[in-house]
């Protein structure tokens, strides 16, 4: 059974819940085992009547045949209404084009034999999106992919609100991933903005919230979303790698200088407190220069011992 129509979109692009669809409700059904026993008994009774009719020719035979036919129809009527409901699967009951409810109770159930029963899987599913190439908010091309864990929550919406709820979820997931990727930069570059790389937890939460709004039309609940691939596109990967390396070198140099200045300040403070030596401003400047060269140099420095006078 296909859906009646696609959901209309809202002002922000999120599909809206269609007014012509109704939420899921429980269908009327009976336990299936007693009806199965009844159907088998009716068919056996019909077979007995046919056997008696073959052994009693005449008017009585015609009556037995008609009674057997009625029992066969009643047995078929009873057996045809049997509906096995396995775990992780529900059945949408439809009678003459009208939604009559959903059967979720496990086991063998019996419903009106004239109804159509549409199976809908309620198991938890994984959807791994294809690798999408999209520009981030800074205009840099990136490659992104995600996995979405979802399940059908409302079987009526899943059956009647959209044509194919599985394909609907896949398309909406790709749309949400592209929208999230284009709304944030790949790297924050030491700013206060959220970025795809540095704020993965917040980004996945926002992706899950947006995807939940988009697939609510199909009666689907999003359980979890996770980014499985996030990288720069190959054409700019080398350039961005050099930029990251340069940023790392600058950051490392900054940490080294900050540490060296702290060590020089501590050395001058200890010399002054313990009155080891009395240095004028010129000698202090020379000492600071020498210490900074030693501490900030990437190569080992060669020490020179001054054996003469301090001045």
C-alpha cells in the first residue's frame, strides 16, 4: 500500500504532519489459536459431510453437500483472518481503504478476514549515509558522512503519510547532514564559534534534533546520530594540512616563549631574594637575553664559562 500524499513543508523547510493522516491506534482482534482450532474443526466437519453425502445418494446427499460447502466457507473465513505477529513487526489493518488500527501484540491473532494487513517493521535500524561533498560555512569543500539509528514509532504515519518511509528517512538524513555541514565551519581556528571538528558532540546533537523534526512526518523516531567521516576535500586537503601545521608550530612557539619568560622571571626573582649577586639593569638585560636564547632554541646550546671578573 502506497502513501496517499507527501507531507507539506513548513516555512523553515521541515516537513509538516499531514492533516489527512491519523495517528496510530490499536486494532480490534481476537486470539488466533481458538480461531485456528475452530477453522480446522469446520474444515474437518465439511470433509465428514462430503463423505456422508457420497455414501447417501438422493435428496439427503444434496443437503449434506450444501452443508459441507457452508462449513468450508466458514472454515476458510476463520483461517483467512489469522495474522501471525512476530517480534519487531506490526500489522496495519485496512478495511475497504480505511485505516482500522494496528496490531502490535505478538503471537497469532485473528482479525476480520476482509481486511488487508500491511506489515511494518518496528525494529531498530541503522542508516549509513553516502559520503557527501559540501561546502562548510567558510566555503571550504569538505567530505562528511553520518550514521543514523532510527525506528518506526507510528505505523499509521509510516504507512499513509509518505510513499516509502525507508527512502524518506534516507533522503531527509542526507538533507539534514548537508544543512548542518554548511551551517558550521570545519575548524574554529581559535574562535568561539562551533565547528564540525572541535564540537562533534554538539554538532551531532543538533543533527539529531533537526533530523527528528524532518522525519516526524513519517512516524519515525531518531535514536542517535553519529558522524562517521569528516575531512577536507582532496583538492584542498594538502593546503589545509599545511595551514594546520603552521598553526601548530605557532602555538608551540607561543607555549615555549611563555614558559621561558616565566623561568627567566623566576631566576631573577630568586637571585634578588637570596642576594646571590647584584646585577644592574644592563647585566640583567644580557642575562635575560642569554636565558631566552638557551630556553627557546631548538638546538642544543654550547655553554661558555667566564672565568674572569663579573665586570
